[in-house]
């Protein structure tokens, strides 16, 4: 049972990270900034940004907040809503 729960949570985590990466890539593309320029201007490592956009890594809340501000959101929650829109409506780690 625990292995099944862990497997489901890993699938959900990948789904969430993919949604986050997709939104970051789309928003960065909309403001027409290359990965090196964007990472320099907003103090986010370009390797970290690249892996994040590909859905390969999780991120800290501080990085999430920097990204929200970089894309013009005054509230990080508004940025998170963009990520939520990429997920199934019933997204939950434990179902």
C-alpha cells in the first residue's frame, strides 16, 4: 500500500513540476527574454531555470516568488493560479 501511495505521489509531483515548468517557459517567452538574460536580471541561476522549465526539479518558495515578481505578479498566489490552471481540476497528491 505504501509503495502504491509513493508511486502516485511521484506521478502527481511530476505533473505539478511539468505544469510549473510550462508556465515559466510560456511567461518567459511572452516577455521575449532568453534564459541567460532572464536568469541574470532576476537572480535565478540559468541551469536551475532550465531544469525548472523542463519539469526536472522542484523549487524553493523564494524562487517561486522571484518568478512571480519577474512576470509582473504582485501576489505570488496569482502566479500559482496560472500553474493550477494547467492541472486537472481535482488535482491532489493524496487521491
